C-alpha cells in the first residue's frame, strides 16, 4: 500500500515538473509566426468565475461562438465538466495577428 502511494506521488511530481517546464516565466506559449498566433496564457481562477465568464473576458472575434471557446478551454485543461475551482490554474487560448504581438 505504501509503495502504491509513493508511485502516485512520483507521478504527480513528474506531471508538475513537466507542466512547470512547459511554461516560461511569462506564462505564454506562442504559435507559428506565419499564421495568426494562438497564445496560451495561464490564469488563476477567482471566486465566482465560470467558464462562461472567463470566455466572455478572454475570447476574441476569431472564435465563432462562446461555446466553441469554452469547449477548447475544457479540452486544453482536460475538464470533463464545467466545474472550476477558485485558486486553481486554467490554461486559456487567445488568437492574435502577428502585428499585435510584436
């Protein structure tokens, strides 16, 4: 039983390490410079936030609908429900043209 717990802790530590090395210090990952970029930002979920409110605050005209944006957020963050918890982190996408990012 102790061995199983140790293995689980090691797996969690590996996942955290991989995630922390995935994001640079500015918490932004940039896409291909030849096309409109998709920029992924990490936000902290605030008390009272919903996927809907986060989408309204962060999506732009490049997304067809708010539901499309919410679905992408759920896929990126491996969410199976709409439940999010204050204090946790969420990866959110944004699309931008090359001119606005440089």
